[in-house]
C-alpha cells in the first residue's frame, strides 16, 4: 500500500466544500449500517466510482502484485487491472456467481495484495450475504489483503433487506475500501460523482494519488450529492420496484416462450446462459441483425462470460416482453443449429 505522511490531514478532501459531501456520506452509511465513520480520514469524494477504482488500484498496489477477482466482471475492471500492472488471480465461482473462498489456491493468497468484489453484481445480478462478506473480510485480514468492494448497485435490491456491506463486518475497517456511486441510485450518471469509504490508510493512499491528478467535482454537483443522500429510502425503493417489475415481465415472457430464465434478486440485468455449443458473440450479432434486439455477449465481461449474454432492462415492460419472445426463438434456432453441427 502506498505510503503517506499523515492519513488524518485530508487536505485534498477539504477543498471547496467537499467535506459536506463526505459528512453526508458517512451519515448515510451510519443510518444504513449502524457504523459511524470519520469523514476526515475514512471517506473520499470520487469523480464516479469507476474513476475511484482505477486510481485505487494504482494507489494501493505495485506492478506485478496479484489481484483476486472474478473471471466475469464489469469490463472496466480488466482495463484498470492492466493499467495498474497487476496480475489477475481468478477466484473460482459457485453456481450463485459468488467466489468459493475456500477454493482459492494458497499461492494466490500469498501473491495477492487486493481482492476485488462487486455485489450486487454486474453482469450477473448476483447478490452476496453478510455471512459471505464476513468470511471474505476474515480471509483478507488473515493474509494482509485489501478488499476493494465496488458497490454502485447498493440500492437496486428487490427484497426488503438492504444490500450488505463488507465494511461493517467485524474487522472491515482494517481491510476494506468500499466505492459508491450516484449514477445508479440517484440517476446522476453523466455528472460523475461518487465516494469511497473505509480503511484510513487506503483512503489516504488514494487521496495522495488523486491530489495531483484531479480537482474534485464542481461544488454544485457535490451539493446535489448531499441532497441525494438525504432522500427517504422509500424513494429509492420505488426505483428498485421498477427494475423488479421489468425483470419479472421479461422472465415471464421467456417462460411463455418456453425458455426458463432465472429471476434476479437485484440490479437491472438478466444474465442468461445460451444452449451448449452456441457462441455468444455470434449469437448477439445474428440476433440484432435478424430481430433488431441488441444484447451484450458474455465474452465482453471476461473469460468466464463465454456462452452467456446480458440483457439490460432499459425499456418498458411491454417492449422487454416482446424482445424476450424474439430472443427465445433465436435461442431455440441457435441451439438446434449447434446440435446439428455436432452430428
């Protein structure tokens, strides 16, 4: 982890009213998770969580260090890892798309300086439990690994319980850096605003890197963030209900078309496995050419995405239902062609 002279100084974060945002962020976290963090040493403003992640990897690890991550992930993770010069150490995934922590090879644990997680997850929409995060924190503490949790979908869960956080697990403040975004919860994607919470040394290392590179956001945008963090939870739950309704409508349409698709428990995506032997890139290209329906091939989300595709639920329910019928028909046709090619 990069060295800094005084993690409590936080001169970068005190510029231009940024402290208001950091105080609002730590208060938001305390209301939700019951843990009060220090806005001066355990919080940092970001120009979006994606920027924060890219700079964090540069700040807390050195080229050649290992990073534990999943082989299916948001595409920018792979670019950020490459730019930081880190070695990807892929963790085996279970059928729930959670890493099987007990199956991580011992040599990977010795080499890793960072573990990168993202739950609720893009692209799989998988969610983690508090028990999983507690186990991940314990593993990282035992091996001197910083757990970086990218958490932009924190409010897009369909159940009544809030999405869990690794930072509030026992020992979390010792080894967790958690990144949050205003893009998904509050629809401020184009304004590029986020925040980081967690271990004071990791926050200070990230601050030390960012200080000569950027100047925070315009104060008006940060005031928007302060207002957003004070919104009632009911407002955010209403948005989550919209995504849930769209997912339910599309899953039901797939079922009517004879295609079983798992119902997600969070996020704004469906992650669907193609029939055996069907190439996801070729399927996506053929689908958009023949039906006008665009999906994202799984290979774009890493080597573990081969044979899958992602649907973003960014259309009204009736449009998604109609699209499901076309996709299901294309999947049947592609599956039949793959079987015929085997014979």
